[in-house]
């Protein structure tokens, strides 16, 4: 890496540097063969078989996922049949954009950038989000952003426009979020007489629209987030609307109707709901105070109730169906890098992209396990290079991308937010033999997160030196630099349980990032977040997503197309070997994990090693506090949010969920959501069960 400020010296050969048996051709880094994969058909059609050229090192699940989701119809009308051609069209287009925008100085650097990006993907170190693979290289101006935040005013025209904008976003593979608190409640009059319909009625209509639109024309339906402020007069209706639908669904299933048909009939199934709460509300709920629901137009108090009653309503609904979650307004604003450009009132569907309205963010994901060496150390040098490369590519994507409206295009280019995150944290910890619920695990997570964000912001400052800062930077210079300083201080406060080598590099990078940001500004208003990484985690052969723990060590994942994926942890054997188990014991315990989905109670497992293999499901689930403490460990070290669901056992009470909400607020998380095992008509993830356990259940 060069010490020079600017873009050009930082585009260098790394994975494709000649020597040591490596080639400048990224496609020579992996072996290739043709495999037959089953591609799930749409709706009830039978699965189809297709021959696909793929890297030998990729699992059959990764190849089938990419083939079914991303191989598209090329501009000449032919069907894409090779992961090689998929990667070539995406990195080739990004290379052209980078040269046109000045990110790559000339054809040589463009070629280098393309080669390095291809190598990152082919070796499963990192990848871009779904819209990039769905659209780039297939259309002249493709959509690339996965996350959008929209705005709606209190008018029919604005609400209809919201619906049409969301439709375009869903069709191109993205998801959107919106806060409907500006929409008059059903308790407020309209000018022509009578009362307004209220936001929940419009939500029902737009959810039905989302249910009809396939992402990229493929399997997944539209995904959306709807947020309502806790003081809105319709907030109780908003809180309970999805739970009421779930109750109806359970009654229909009990009456003998097919569960899949029932789910398709339920409203609000394509939306995640969240209540936006202030510190004032949470203090009132904590201390037994009252809370007023206020008219949208006048601010008049239309009703007053105990704040704890409203929080209890949130908990009861979440107990029933997983929604709503909570978004903590003051904590979000405290870390807002552009407060002078407007408040943050909503997020994308999974909660990790938090920014001003009418904005968009393109995502990329790092596979943490790919940076673990054979000696059990984290390859910080390679990780730094990967972050630098991805931030440059993501920033070039901002310029090359198309957007659903001119206003969103303007917002994306004025703020240039990026969403770099990671997956496979829990798999990394398991491979090391580190219990997820431990100070050591939280130290690992914090150190890696600090390093990722520090390098991303340092790179953003270098891009600003060469290409100029984002347009809204000067207006927000002081608050943004204050936020970076708080990130640096959070890295300095990471404890001694963190890996010392990773932490030392992270702290040094934060000092550089802050110094260069002060000198040159920043190219991007945000750089990092922790996404849920669904499909792309399968592309990377990741065993776990984001910061989530293992749900189970083996089991089944129900896919959006109606298919089913069986999964089994490969890291279990590595963990057992790291803990000193014999080959025979590893085989015996591996079989037990495959049959049961967990190792709780396994005869060959030493009692003291049980915490290493704890999962979110199973008979000995991770405690609730483990989920919250992990988010708290990384939240002060990322620009955006942390997509996280607290998994709860079936017998958890609504009161336990109230406590989760209070604890999350006290830990200064930006948001939180929960899911109680078996609380919905259908759930996407199930642990494996032995025949005996399945019969007993």
C-alpha cells in the first residue's frame, strides 16, 4: 500500500500479483467444472435442471443459489450459464464505471481493479449485494442499491407515489423503508368531511402490491419496512395489525387449511414493522409515566395512556408474530453523520441502513472466516486490502447506478452512503473454539468491526482527496468529525479480551482515518453497517449471517421460492479439533450434531465445552443477554445499524420481550427486533431433530 494520498496508487495487484504460483488472471485462481444443479421453479412448477460452469471450491448449495438467483438473460437474448460470465459482466462494468468517474486512472488500473474484484468473489472473500448481480451488465443503467429510505407526505398523491416508487425498487431487487408518521390518523378530520383513513389502511394496500412483485423477476417478493412514531394516534392499531393477521392465520390452519395458502392470504407479510421511540418515552415506560398520542396536524393530545401499556402492547404483538421492533430515535441521532441535512426517521427493511429520507445505499459483504489463517490468526493485511478495494468499487457504483427517481438519485450522489458489512462472525468464533456468549467473542467482534470501519473511513478520506468530498460534507463537517472521533474512542475502549494484533491495527487506522478526514473531508457520509446477508451469505458459503449466532448446527432453511436448503456446520469439526478432541470423538460428535442440530447433552462432549457450541435454538439456547451484548459490542463501531433478531424460546413471555426492549435501550442499541420460536404460521429456519425428538415434539 502506498502512503500517497489519492486513488491511483491504491489500486494495486494483491490476490492476482504474479509470484508464488499465482496468476494475473483471477479466473485461474480456482479450478472450474460443469455441474448440474436443480433450480426451483416459480410457484408450483417443478424444479428444472441446468448445467452450470462453476468454481470447484464452491459448494453445491452456493452454485445452485447463484445459478437460480443471479444468472440472467444477456442483452443478446442468450441465457447465462456460467459463474465465470456472471463475474466477468459485473466486474467488467464496475471497471468501466471506475475509469469513467476517475476512480481508476486509465485502462491499466481498470484492468487491475477488475481482476482484484473478481478474485475477491471467486475465492469467496467478499461479494456485492443482490441488485448488483441481478442487474449490472444486463441493462445500460442498472439499479445497484439494496437499501432505500423513502418519504411520504399527508396527501393521496404522495401516498400513491410511495407505492409506485416501492414497486420499482422491489422489481430491481432492493428493499425500502418509510416512516408514515406524517400521515393523519384515523381520528383526525379531512377537509371534505369525515375522517382520514390512517396509515394502517394504506399499509394494507401497499403490502398487497409488494406481494405481487418479484425481485428481479425471480422468486423473492418485495421487502419493506414501515415505521411509526410512538406518539402517533394510530400507533396501537399499527402495533397490533400484524399480530391480528397471524391470529387469523393460526385459526385457519387449525381449521384444516393449507399453511402455505394461509400465509399467502395474510396481510402485512412483506413488511417489517417498527415503532420509533424517544428516550422520553422509554423513561416514561421505565418509571410508570404517562404518554400522549398527538394529532399529526395540530400536535393536540388526543389520548393519554401509561407509557408502559404501549410498550407492553409492542411486546405482546412481537410475542405473537415478531413485529414490531423498536428504533431508538435519540441513539440513532447521536451517531448521525449528517444531522444538518435532516433527521433519520426510518431504516431499510432489515434495519441496518439508517439515513435521511430519499436516500439509497449499495452493499457489500466480507466473509470473515476467509481471513482466518491456518494458524488461527486473523489476516489483518488482507482484510485491510479487501476493505480498501470494496469501498473504492462501491463508491464507483454510486456514479454508475440508476435510481428509481431523480430525487433519490440526487440524494444518493449528494451523500454517497455505502454499506460495507460482514458475515460468518459466529462461524469464525466457532472455528477458534470461542463461545459466542463470552467476553473473548465480543472482543473479537469489536476489534474486527473497528478495523473494518476505520479502514473504510480512511479510504473514504483518500477518495475525497482525489475526487472531492460528498456534497453535504461541509455543511456537516463538525458533527461528522465528532462521530468519527466517538468511533475512535470506542475502539480505544475495547478491552483486553480482543485479539491484540487486530486491535492494534484498528486503533492505528482510526487515528489515520480521523487525521485524513480532517485534512481532506470524506467521500461518503456512511461506510459500514452489519446487514443480515441472506442470499449473498449462501454465495460465500457462509454458515452464519451478520453478527447472528448459529441458530442450529444443522437443519433446514425454507427459501423464498418455496424450496428447502439443508445445512450443516463444517466449523464444528474445526472447533472440536481446536479444543483437543480426538478424531474419533470429532466424528462421533459430528454425527450427533447432524442428527440433533446441537451438541447439548452429547455424551462425548466435555461439560466445560458446552458454551462453545451453544446456538440460538435447541434445548440449551443462548441467553437473551448474549444477543444484546454482542450488538452492544459492535454498534459503536459502525456507521449504520446492526441487523439483529433476538431469538427467543417458544415459552418466552411477553413480559420477557418487554425486558428485551428496555435492556436494548439501556445498552444504547439503535434498534432491536425479536422472534419467538414457533410464533408464526411458518418460519424460515428450523433446527434438525432426531426422529425421537421430532416425535416427542
